[in-house]
């Protein structure tokens, strides 16, 4: 074979190695950060005994998991029970392949894009792979042969299918204005300054996407699948040792990748006030990577922040919220973006139109829900905004 | 053997084995999982054929939505316990397999004998259109096939209403 | 890769689906076999579309998928309601027109 792309193979291998390790280390840091930040938010200390500031706590946890007995209960369906954690972890690991985590570096006369694979259906790849995560949950739940696990699994699959729709529809506005499915192109198309980023042009879609992302990663306020207080941890009740750790890691990996995708799609990728162009061909690449990293980290902080701010939805509230608020908002965003973009061609008009349309839709839905409300004695805070009070009215 | 042939054999074998596993597993859950494997291998074949968009949609629609519904129903009805009884007799089964093999021979014969002169010649030209295939599909879908596209949306709407009617009647009868 | 290989594979997958419909009596598995047959047809569509060098075949595949999705929704709803009435989804036992 002449023209063997040796350089491409080596650089890809190095990129994969770095990214997978960053993901795994990121999971460890997230576990530490989650507990410390939770502690800080609840005015307590959090783990601070192992290592400086408790930084080695995840290592200790990992060692504990590894040395724990790998228990397989008698009543489980063994092949699926063993397979389920892997089916959750593998999609979480491979989905990162198309996320562009920086601009590009020039080394040895070749340009290396800071992205493992720039495929032309990048965003569809992400949707496809994330939709597979549900199998790990459902099969783990079913194989456990335990009613609480099964309840958690069924809740989770219904939730994931419902919110996947919003996830897919919310990005269509972005795709229409970028006219590309490649995540790299989407990131490049957004300019250097925050007001050029997609989250302002598609603000309702951005909110819908982020909310759906929370639901897809089973985070509070959407963590019904594993609600500790109701379902004894749900689908992974019967799991222990490394298998449980795999479920755990997959959840955190999904969070990290989800944040990276949101940053790429809506928050300008590696752009930040032109800082990403400072320095030579190598340094600008590294700086852009740093900017991307910081943005992702900030978004991950939001994940933890929301966890301690919002209470868990009830199941019917979850379904109502997904189908009656998020989905109409995402659909409206498509129609409005398309119509305004064709007629005016101005991003400013599209941005304003999107917000107004979303406001109207939410008001209409909320109004309809309030009108059809079944009479029920309840104490309501009338000062609250239209959306939350309508949400309460759904009950 | 070039990489494409190796991948074709790999994906083809996996999809065939998966398909055979679908019809031979006793338990519906395992059948459903085998079907997912088959769908995946087919997505791989679609990528080999340069149909990236279709491959992604295959995974999103079939593996991500349809098979989850199957699993959902199997789990909800707890069908595993029912599947053992009521299999058809061995003699009929043999007859069915023989008929199936006859059908396979016919299909293979048609596939091999069909006039397919443009196959290799245009394979080269098709490769360059691969990178714009999503664009091509969109253009075809919203120009030439606009009416079928709208009809498809009607079919989906009909399915939606149909399911609601089925389920509604169910709950009314129970109450 | 020549077109025939894909068509042969497609024919074999289709046949597997047909055999499945013939030998299995569980309605859900029969349903899965129908999906298998639809997929075999999809494979043939994409292969021929590639060999002709145009995208129409892929558009057909998208239509097939949409119809399959609708069919699955309806079919599974029917299976669930049949199961609720008769406690079985064996197609040989569901043979009376009266509910």
C-alpha cells in the first residue's frame, strides 16, 4: 500500500489515548468536585481526609470498588447482568470521538485537528450513540430481576425516549443556520464573541436542549430512574463492586460529554474573545483547548448547582414537562428559525423572534393547562412565574 | 483483500448471525438483542456503501427507538414465561426451513443474474458524491419526493391517532 | 465491492426473516422478523442506490423507516391489547375474530 497514512494513524491514536484518559480522570475529578461542591453548597466540608483537600478520595473509592467482591446474585439473568454495565459505558466512551475540543495544532509540517474524527454526520452520530445508553439501563434493570430495578428501568426508558425527541429537535435550528452536520463546522461558524454564539440566536432551543441533556444523563431533577429515596437506587440496586462503578463512571462520562456537546453547539466551542488566536500554530491550539476545557468545566459546575437547587420531578410532571413544554418549544424554534431566516436573513431577528415565539407558546400551553385544571384544593404561590405555576397545575 | 472486503465480510457475517439468532432464541429479550446487533451491522454496511446519513438514521430510529419499544413491551408484559409453550411441531418447522432455503436460492439467483453492469463502473463515481450525500438526500426529499414525504407524515399521524384510540378504548373498558 | 454481494446478503437476511415468521408463533418475534425483512430491503435499496450513483434509494430507505416506525407503534399497541384480553400472544391461540 503506497501512501499509507502513517501520520494520521499515529496522531489519531495519540488523540484517542489523551481524550480517553482525560475522560477517565475527568470522571474522578467530577466525583471529587461533586462531593466537595455539594458540601460547600450545604455548608459542610465534604470529603477532606484522603490527600490534600480530599483530592485522592476518588482513588480511594476506586480501589475500594476494585477490591470488593464481584457479587452476582443468584436470581439474575447472568449474561445480560454482566453485559449491561458495558452497554452503558461503551456508548459513553465512544461518543466523544466527534467532539472538537480545540482548533488545530501544526506539528512536523502537518495540521492536526484537535478532534478524533471529523465525520460529516457528527451531530447525528452523537444522537445515535447517546440513544443507545438506554439499553444499559433497561437491560441492567430487567436482568436484575428485582421489581424496584425494573421500575427504575421502565421509568428511565420512557424518560429517555421522550426527551430524546427534544434533544434532536432543539438542534435543528442550529443546523439550519450552519447548514452542516459536522460539529467542527458548527464550532467554527460561531464567531469569537459571545454575542455571535448560538445560545443567543437559539435561546429557547438552548434551554430545551440543556434540559433534555439533564434528563438524558439522569441527573436531578430528572433522576427518577435511580431515585435513592423511592427505588433503592433503581436499576443498579443489584450491582456491586466494579460493575456498579461502571454504571457510575458512565453517568459521569455522559455528563462530561454532554457538557462538551452543549459548549460546542451553543456556547461557541473553543472561541473566547479572540483569545484562541493568540500565539503560534502550536500555542493557539493549546489555548483553544484550554478555553474549551474551562467552558466545559463551568457547565459541569452548573450540573452540580442544579442538583442542589431543584427538587425531583414527579413522574407525571416529568412526562408533562417533556411533552407539553419542551417539545412545543423545540418545534416552534424550528419553524420560527426557518421562517425568519429565509425572510430576513438576520441572526438578530431570528434570535428575538425565537424568544418571543417560545414565550407565546409556553403561555398558551400554560393557559390551556390552567383552564383544564381539575379542581383540587391546593396552596399556590401566586407570585411565581407562569411556567412553574402551570407545572404545579398539571398534577 | 482490501479493507472494504474485510469489513463487508465482518458486518455481513455479524448481521446474518444476528438474524439467525433472532429466530432461534427462545426468549424474546435475547431475540430483540440479536436484532439490535443485526441493525448495527447493517448500519456498518450502510457506512461501507457511503450512506452515512442513512446509517445514522438507522441507529437512531431502529436501535434507539423501535427496539426500545420492543424491549419495553416484552418487559412490561413479562413475556419470557410464555414463550416456551406453543412452538410449532418439528415436521412443520423442517418444511418451513426448506421453503425458506428455496426462497433464499431464488433470491441469490436473482441477485447474481440480475443485469448489473453499472455496478463496478459507477462505484468509483459514486464515491465522490459520498461527502455531500446528506445534502443530496435533503434536496431529493424536499423537491422530487415532497409528496411522498408529506404522505409519510400523514402515516405517522394516523399511527399516532391509532395508538391513542387503541389504548383509550382499553382503559375505558377497564373502568 | 460488487453489487451482487450486497444483494445476496440482503436476500439471505430477507429469507431469515421469512423463516422466522413461518416457524415462530410468538407475535413479538414474528414482528421482529418483519422488521428484519424491511431491513433487508433497505440494504438492497442502499446498495443499488450506490451502484447507480444517486441518492433516491436512500430516500426510499428513509420512507421505509418512517413506515416501519408507524407500524411498530400500532403493532405493539395491538399486541399489548391482545395480551390484556387473552393473556397470550401466541398467534395460533388468537384465532377468533370476537374480542
